[in-house]
C-alpha cells in the first residue's frame, strides 16, 4: 500500500481536477462507514464545501440517512451508473435535505452488480470511467468532494470505489480484529495499484464508536494506534468518534446527527473530523474547532 503521508498538492488530485474522491471502506460491517460518510458530508457543507455522496452499498443506508426512499432511488441510482455504459453519472444525482450535498442513491438491486459485471471487461474501472467522463464534462467544478459509502465487503462494488477514489478513509471500531481487516485492505489496494493503475491513497483511519468508560476500549485503542503507526504510518485521525445514543437516535429519525443534534458532542466530533480531513487534503480549513478528545463526554 502507498503509505506516504497524504498532504496533497492539487496535481495529486489530477484525475478529477481539484476534487477529492474519498471512499469509506472497511470489509467489517457496522464500524460506522455510513454514519461517518453522511455526517462528514453534512459537516463539510457547513464549511461551504459542495459535496456529492455516492451510495455504493445495496443496503442503501446512506440513501436512507439522507431521507431518500427506495422508490425515489430506483429510477436514479448507482446501479445504473455501474451497469449501463451510456448512463451518465449526472443523471443519477438527486438533491438531499442538506444544502450543498447531493446524492447518487442506491437500492437493493445494486447487489446484482457483483454478478452482472463479473464477465465484463474493465469491470473494476466502471465507476472511475464514469467519474472521469463527469469531470471532463461541463460540470467540472460542481463539487469540492465526492464521498463514496462502500458495502461491508471487498467485493466488486468496493473495488470500483477504490479504483475510482483518490483517497480512502477507513473507519474502525476498537476491536481486536480491526488490524487484521487493515492488512487485508492493504493487500487489496496494493493489487489494485499494480494491476489496474489505481492511485487511491490512505487519507486516514477513523476510530469510531469508542467508549471511554470501557477499559478494554481504551486499551485496544492504544494497541491499535501503536500497531497502525508501526505497520502503516501516522494515519489515525486525532478525532475519535465516541459511542453515543444521539447518533442512533438521529439515524432512527432519518437525519444525520450533525443536523438533528448539532450541539451534541457527536456533532462536534464530526465537525472536528471534517477539519482534519480538509487539513490532510491541503484545503483551507478556515476557523479551527476546539480540540475534542478521548475525554469529550458524549451526551447519552
Ligand atoms: N458513534 C456512534 N454511537 C452510537 N452508535 C453509532 C455510532 N456510529 C454509528 N452508530 C450506529 O451503529 C450502527 C452501524 O453504523 P453504520 O451503519 O454507520 O456502520 P457501517 O459500517 O456503515 O455498517 P455496514 O457495514 O453494515 O454498512 C448504526 O445503527 C449506527 O446508528
Ligand atoms: Mg454502511
């Protein structure tokens, strides 16, 4: 895996002009890929960034999180982008309830892609081709950031995301298996670099659903951070997303916690995370947000 630290100049984002395309990826399920992706989109929009989210998970959780129904998604969705050669990306984009955030929704039929595309030439690069066409078109400057929510497996959908992306963010929970998952991902990314010219780089590893009151979480966090730094480099974001009931309440209410409970510690942590993402991408991060830490008490 390319482990050089991600302080980027514009030229490194060349495939899509100045737009960063970030895949949220981890084959482990339930580590807050979707929650992090959706709340990062909301936090970036509050900083004036224009964001396109792409739901690449047949579970369509990001689609639901943005308040888009399956019926709305079925006409315009990532399945069409991946399977229909002449279906342009822009046709699949729908607005969300968040200013400056738009979405390519998903539905359950996205799962078919793993079967439909398996015999196709260039199957790993479908999304990359569509994104490149999109950025060569008149819409070149429409978005500052594209965020891709991946499914919990390293299947053809995740491979398409990693082949298209300029960067990846890996949400991890403080569990002992987390490092093993990182190694598998690293192997896959190396293969994509070597065999199909992917250029995706690690932007960072985000520790999620952390419980500072649990001694085991604190210990695993320390061990995980040490191991990641030893194996891969200084990639762990200093922002830690604590476990908090307001996050699941917001999900149940169909709104990202950034909008539903903007004064919560969870929303604050996601704003800090957005600042770190922009900083690592070399964007102007504007006003700095006070440092949350392991000690930041979530509202429960
Ligand atoms: N900080 C948090 N505190 C409490 N609950 C959380 C937090 N982050 C996420 N969750 C909850 O954990 C569950 C899994 O989160 P999420 O769907 O974002 O994970 P995921 O990695 O996208 O899952 P999948 O692999 O199935 O796509 C959800 O019910 C979500 O509301
Ligand atoms: Mg998800």
